[in-house]
């Protein structure tokens, strides 16, 4: 008569459960024999990426707050999963009987599936909804400073054309691999001219008002020059003239913006390559509207929706 041997038990190591949980949300639970809990945490972690990006694409005045709340919830899911995995490892019996999925190949497969799902979601939303850009130049200063990282909403122009005052991203007409970010100052059918640093739309000068000292002082600390508010229809935004004293840009002859085009200028009027050089931009080539500054290069008060 032979005696049937039982499978040898192995204790669950706390540090292994924590490391696996950090690698892939939910994997620490699987390591401790709680596969249902692990898949639940993995699903919540995978959903956090599209939810956060979807909230950004939706837009609205309170979107930044909602997005930060969703992002905090996503980080919270990973933190709860980590704590739960450590708790399970401590409570699991020293003679824990290994399950069929307690194997490094199964762990590797779950990591690939989890990371693949997150990467797929990220690529999908990058192509269809929201895309991040890093700004290397000062052509949109002071609205966007060199080194800032911004998010462009790629869904906003699906049913409507860009409006005056929008900050848009589009390919460099001469080098399409590069992307330009400029402000729309005129739309199809409008006539644009520039004389003495003043923009004229349909023959009327756009009003410029010197920025108050509390606004201008932080701008001058980084770059010498003159800051002013420009009013263009319902839009009002900061523009900048450098060097000190406000050196005026070259005049621009009256030009009618063609149908399905927009005329774009950089907010840093003396240091921007824009429609003054390459003409109006086709609306079909506009990638999206820049709505959010998510990583400012300086002054965290600038974080959030572009002002």
C-alpha cells in the first residue's frame, strides 16, 4: 500500500507580494492565491488610464479638478492593491499550497497582458483623443513657456472649426514631422493686416492694453519685454513684445483668410514663425486645441487649463 504525498507548501513572502503588486496592479493578490481579487484590481487599474484621458477630452471649466480627482483615484487603486497584497502575504499560512497559476510563467503572462492593455489604451487615446507635447521654444510666451508640457484635445474640432482665440497645434508646413503651437487670430473670410505691431482684422485694430504690474512682473523676471492684453472679439489673451521697449514686428499686408483656413500668430509676437511667414493654416491640418498645461517649467500656479 502506497501513501499519497500532499504537495509541499511554500510561505508567501511579503516583499515578493509587494514587488509583484508594484509591477502590475493585482499580481500580488494572484501570488497569494486570491486570483479573483487580483483580476478585480487589475481591471480597475487598466480602466484608470482611459477614464483620466477621457475626462480631459471631454473639456469644461471644471475638467482639471475632475481629472485630478480621477488621477488620485487611479493612484489610490494601486496603493490599496499594494496594501492588500502585503496584508494577504502576512495572513497566508506558512504551508500555503501552491496553485496551478503560482508559476513565474503565469506571472509573466499577466504582466504582459496588464501592461499591454494599458499601452493599447494609451496609444488609442493619444491617436484619437488627447496628445501631450513638450514646448522647446518661446514663440507662445507668456501663455506657454519653454519647457512646458501641454495636452491637446483632438476631439474638439470633430464637429466645429477652430475659433478666434483658440491655441491650436498643427504640423510645420515646411517640415511636417515638427509641430507648431500658435493662436488663431482670424478665421475664413476675415481680412488680416499688421501695422506697427497692431493686428487689424477686417480693418479694425485689435485693442491692446498694458498688463497690470502684478501680471507683468513675473513675466519680465524670466524674459525682458512688454506684456499686454489683446482683445479679439470675445477672446482676450496675453501677448508679449521683446526686447525691452517693445520692438515692433514687420508690417503685414492685408490678406483674406481662405475658406477652411485659419490665420495663426504666436503670442510672442517678435519671436514667432507663424502665418506671417507661411500663410493661413488649413483647418483639416489642425491636430487639436491646446487646453491644459500639465507640467509647467516654472511657477506651478500656471498648472491647469490655459488662461
